[in-house]
C-alpha cells in the first residue's frame, strides 16, 4: 500500500490533481474515485494514456501483472498507487497539504448565500492579499479536498465554501480544511430531506462553530440574526466578530456596521464613513453577504476604499442575483435560477414586489424546490400563497411539486399558470412571448430554468 508521505511527495512533483479522465492534464495525479454509477478504477489506464503522472486506485485487479500480454499497459505498471480507499486518501492528502500552510483559512457555510458571500470575500480580500477560494460550488467531500490541493503555494488567505446535505457533513469538511476563521450565513429550510428537518439543519451547520471552538478559531456572526447570535456565548471572549446594520440597538456592539440604502434595482449601501457605494448585486437578501465581506476586510486590515472597490467590482454570474435588461423584448430579468429553497424563494419574491413597475408587469417564473422531504408539499403551497398575496401580475410555476401544491392544495387563481417541466414551459413561452415585464426566474438547480432565458 502507498503511504501518505510517499503520496504527498508524488503530489508535489505533479502538476495538479484530477478525478475525471475527460479532463486529465499532462503530469496530473489521477484519483480513481467510485460513485453509484461509475468506478474510476476502470479508467485508470485511460488516465495514464492521457498523460497522468500516476493513478491512485483501490482495486488491485486493474494493476497490470507481469504476465500481461499488452506491453503498453505493462509499461505503466509502476505508475499505479494502491491504497485502501481512494476517497479517504484524497481527503487525507488534502489535509496533509493544508497543514503545510500557516495562513488564515476561512470556512463558510449556511443555507443561503454562501457562494455569493465567498465570492464577495474573494473580491474584497484580493484587493490586498493573494487570495484563493473554492472554485464554483466545489464545496462537498470531494470538492473541498480538490480546492485545497489546487491552492498555489503563495496563497496568503484561503476561503473554503462548505456545503452539506445531512448532519455530519460540515464536521467532515472541517476535519479536512481545519478553518481558523469561519461564518454561517444563516440557518434556513434547505436540504430538509437529508437533515430530517430544521433542527437537523441547525445541528449540521453549527458543526462549523464546534470546529472553530475546538481549534481556538474566530467566528464572524451577523448580529441581526437572532438564531446565530444565540450561539455567541459558546465562544470565548475575543473570539467573536459581530457585524450588522448600524441601528441604535447594536451599533456600539458591532465590529462593522453599515446601512442598506436601497436594493432596487441593485444594492446601494452606506459604509461606516457615510460613503454611498453602488454594487452590481440585486436583492436586500444579499446585504448581509456584503456586510460579512466588509467585516472580514476590516478585520484583515483593508482600507475603506479597498473594501468598497472589492464590493462594487463584484459582478454576479452563474444565474445568481443577476439583473439583465433584454432590448428586444423590453424585459428586465432577475436571474436567480442557480438554486432555491423556501427562504431564498420568499426573499426573491419580496424583492420582485419591491421593484418599481415603470409601466411593466411583474412576472414570477418559479421552479420546484428540491430536497424538502415530507415538508415539500406545505412549503410549495406556502410559496404559492405568498406569491398570490404580493403585487405580482402573473405567476408561472414549473415542476411536479408546484403542480401538486396548486391542485391538491386547492389553489385556484387566474394569475397562476402551471407546467409539469421546463419543456412544457418553453413551449408556452415560445407561443406566448412575455414582453415589457420584470421577470423573476427562480428554481432549484435541477430544474434548469436558465434554459428558458433566451425566450425572455
């Protein structure tokens, strides 16, 4: 069996790490991961043929034997590294690599806004430090190790996003990344199916706090969030950095305070020096994410101008909190179709209502919210009820869960159009173009609602 120190020596000599033979680069170390429908061991030879320096496998039968008749395969025999479990080896290697750094490691988790907050932190801290952050949403038990192993050696601050579907996930990721600083954006109704309900979400997300306490780390807490503030007492004095809005009640308590001036169409905020800063983010629900980035910036010694530049320069992408003007259809699109849960769906609908009409109608196109388990029906019904209460001219829902909530929930309204999937929705939009409207597009990732953007 290949030991961890030997594996680390080989990693240092490689050009990086890969887990997908479709994207193996020259001299990369390939980890043959297994999944429900694939076995990376079977692609180990293919990885070597594509230029991998070595392959890490946990199935000895894929290693060529000396009686192998294929001389080409036999030539690669010494490039197979046998371990007991490829995934565990990947995680242990990442943790071993992480221990070589003495820089700040910031862990971010939460039910909503963690990716946007991570990107804002990256944009702010990069104004002063060589900052490396999780790429995209590589925030799970595979993505976090890959993030750490791809960090440049000259990194000065690392930002690690941590996602979770069940209790224990964050604890596992913390054992790999060992964050020295951390924050939870919020605790909400996301992944209820895996967590077994809201209390499970609370236990799971606060595993980050437990890790920070254990390792004498520092936590950043939004003072406007009563759920998170309730856990402040767990930490020793001096290990809590609070940020929030600068009202009379908590302005003296907060390490960083700022005011939301407007979020329509995009956020303008007033900083601690009374400067008004224009951002490219939409939705008041994004203001706490901005506050967090400012608090981290101040803590790490950035100037006010550096922090504000980092915030104002950040351009949201990947259908997250984007505002897009469509010239041909005269539509204003609020693109927030990357993911959805009841809390973020409610916030997006309230933001749509707050938008000035300017002669346009308001349309909400909503896709199913996934992983809500036994609470799915009631949560989808609640969202439909909320949408009907708001000043929204047309509500278009897509997916079997919203359809069930509408029919079984006896919700009858001429304002609601219902479609079973995005193909049905696309057919309708092609035949019935929506023009001169402010359109919210919001749904879980699996719904793929971004595919209908071209029809709007």
